[in-house]
C-alpha cells in the first residue's frame, strides 16, 4: 500500500516532531510539518493537496473552524483530522459536521494519543481504498 501524503500542523515543535517520528515509524513516510495554519495554507495553494491533514485546534493564527473552512475551500478532497488538546465532545461533533473526518484528543500521555491517531489513520486509509 502506497504511503499517503500527510500534512501535520501544530504550533508546538515537540508535538510536530513526535507526531512525524511516530508516523514515519508506522510506514507513513510522506509527512510534511507546518508550525502555523498560514504556512500550511500557502503550501495547499501551491501544491497538490495531501490525502490527510492532521491539525491541532488552536493554531494561534487560526481557530480550528476557520482553518477547516479555509482548507476545505482550497482542497475539498483533503481529509482533515483534528488532534487536539480540548476534550470537548460538542466541539468535536461540530467540527465533524463542518467537514472534519476525525477528532482525537491529545492526552497527557502524548504517545498514547499518537497511537490512537495512527490507528485511526490506518482505518481511514483502508476505508478510502474500499470506497
């Protein structure tokens, strides 16, 4: 199975690095990281879209809703997965209603949250192949 292109947007450099490392170890080899929503938007406007975009909710330069809407305007086919610190089911449902495909909570044990992220990405990737 070909590795999908993934964008990771997180303002925390350690989180970006850990997410990329674990994705690479789990055979997601085409991972690009961005420290801000604006940098990711710039790349989306210039290049073919990734299959998945993993983002925190609080990017500093965008709220999660604004960022999701902008991404979907530029690249409607990209599957946006929120990997966020907010454990808020109402927020998660609202983001899913607006176009996100998943919402995973970063727990205090970041590696556990990343393991959940990878499990869900594998599922979403297989689901894409079936449809």
